[in-house]
């Protein structure tokens, strides 16, 4: 069973997400909070697998709440940002802070539940076109990827990650074993100094390693 914590200051949004998540046999809502200040205490108490995180909340936004989860917890839940606008600067900053992906509030119920399952497995929910737009608008190049000295194979893997391919899809494209791809991904994350695939892809666009 995948536990989900809902963090949103809009009661109607919380009710809608609760109904969508609660209707699935493998998902359960472990709790709800109305502000970013309440996310960390609730995560400590309830131990959710995934947080559906609104980025705009009154006292503490979802960006800072995401940072606190990653800084304070040894095994933090995955964060799935729920937003109104795909090109919101808050979304980009939330991805940089460690969110595993984002959803629009107008997403269909089946998209929301599948997104929860994807990030709960440790994968990232990436929309390459949206990440490109966000990186172009809010992230000037800093060259860090080039300085990481990736191998030729790691560069290939990172490029395919930026195209939104899963490990299995990358393995098929490069004719490698999935475990080999996982090892390359782990090496890339370590060299770039990032937590997960989402941050790696954002950094790849931001640095200019992958063309905008």
C-alpha cells in the first residue's frame, strides 16, 4: 500500500485529491495538511511514501517544505508537486529542491494516481518539454555538468534521461542490461552531486549540456 500525504491550502483541492487517491486499492491517504510548515511534522508522524505538494501555500511554500524533508529525514518521502501552471517559477525551484516531478491540478484522475505510483517506485516524473521551458526561463547555464567529467557512456545515458526515457527504455536504446543502466545513472547522480534523476535532468538543461 502506498501512503500519500496531501499538502494544499485549498479545501476543495484536498477533497478532490483525497477522493481520487482513496478510490485506488493500492493507494491510501495517510493525512492532510494545509501549509508547508505542517509537512515535516506530518511526514515524521505518518511516514507517507509520497507527498502531493502544492507549491503556493501561505506561510511556507512547497519549495521550502521539500527542502526541509530532504534535509531533516534520512528516508524522506518522494515529493510530487501539484501546480496550476506548468511554467510556474515555483515548479522549477521545487524540482531543483528535490521534488521528483510535477502534475497540473487539471490532470485526469488516472494521471494523478499513476504519477503517485511512478514516483513511489523511485522513478521521476519528467515532462522534457516543460523542463526545457522552465530551465530556459529560470535557469541560466552554469557549466557544472561539463565540469563533472562524465564518461562517453554516462553522457549518452544522461541525454536519454533528459528525453524522458526510463531505465528500461535506455537499456533498449543502448543495448545494455537494465542493471548496467542503473549503475550508470547512480554514477551520474554522484558526479553531479544531485539526489535523483529529476535534479540531474534539470541541471543538464540548466548547464547547457542538453540543448534547450
